[in-house]
């Protein structure tokens, strides 16, 4: 097993070899959406970077199963701006696009704004040192579940319903690099529907078609916490949403639209 989710292609800086660590829970031949979302974040942050700017929102559209194949990722500034700009990124196999992302990049206030203290985001969750390790119920020996640490404050993979779970990458998204705060957050946020699942893994599919992450600040440290809940409907559409935290407090929020169906 390699020690990263993706290996750069030395002949093409935009191409990456997918390793077994990207494998997801729905098919042995398809990736978990967390690693490719983080790979899109990797490209977005490197797209014409600007000092004093920060990504505030990333919206990922999952166009279909992402195979365990080499991927090409491209990013461009789709809408330039003095204070806010839109970055567009695409992830493709040799057969065409499999994921797309739009990201808003904001100019940070300098000096910082003087805001009423009572309206600033606050509150913490018990830290990862107070949480319990839980192992993802996968039949695959190697996959995304073996590339990250899950620690539950409340809930578990065995108990359906809302959960508070800390997540940490064991390996870099791209070999030879250190995962950025955005990469860590995107990789973790795509597990909201898994850690808070309400349907039986063996009887139902609850696959997300998208991932939207809004960050009002960047996370600090290796751990990202999801305070997650899933809301299913009998007609087959569901929603998973997570409040995002680090050990200092709130970071933002993520949502996933879910396709629900019997296996």
C-alpha cells in the first residue's frame, strides 16, 4: 500500500494516479468522494494564488462514480474580482469529467473588522482525546476507511442517527505534500452521511450527489469535527448536514444531497 491517496504523474503536473486508499464503500471499483473532493481543493488553492485571499466556499458536483484510475484535474479563474473571485475546477478520467467544483475566494479584511463579540461564532465540542475510535464497516481491506482516523464523541458506525465525529487524515492527499486545511476539511466533510447514517448499510444506498462546504475560517490542526445529522424522505431524496469544528471552535457547515434506494 502507498502512503498517499494520489501519486503525481511526473510527466503531467495535472495528472494523478489514484491509490487503493481512495476506494469507497459503495463499490470496490469506485472512490469515496472525500479524496477527489480534496484533490479538487488541492488544485483550487494552487490556481493563480493571491496573498491575503482565502477560500470561503466550495461546491462539488459528483457527475458519476469516480473510478480507481488516473485523474486529471484542472482549475481556472472563471470570474475575476478585486475582492471576490470564482474558481472553476474539473476532475476527469480519460473518458471525461467525473466531478466539477466552484469555489469562491474572498479577500480578507485588513485590518480585521470590529464586530460585536456576542454575534461571533462560539462553542466547542469535546476534543478527539475525549472521543472513541470507531472502525468503518467495510468489506474492503484497503480503502478510504483505512486512510483516516474516526473518533466519535456521540454515536458510532454501528448506531444509526446523529453523531459527533472527529476525523484525521493518516496520509497526504497528494504524495510529497502536506494536506492543507481546505484539503483536510473537504476530505472529512464528505463523511457526514456515513457517520450520521440512519439507514442500514446492507439494505440501502445513501449516496451523495454533491458536497458543499462553507468555511468562515480555516481549521487549525489535523482534526476536523463533524456534528452531523441525516434527514431521509420516503420518496428517495435525503439531506446530510454537518456543523464543522476544530478544537478551537466552529469552522462552518457542509451539506450533501442524498440519493436513497434499496440495494
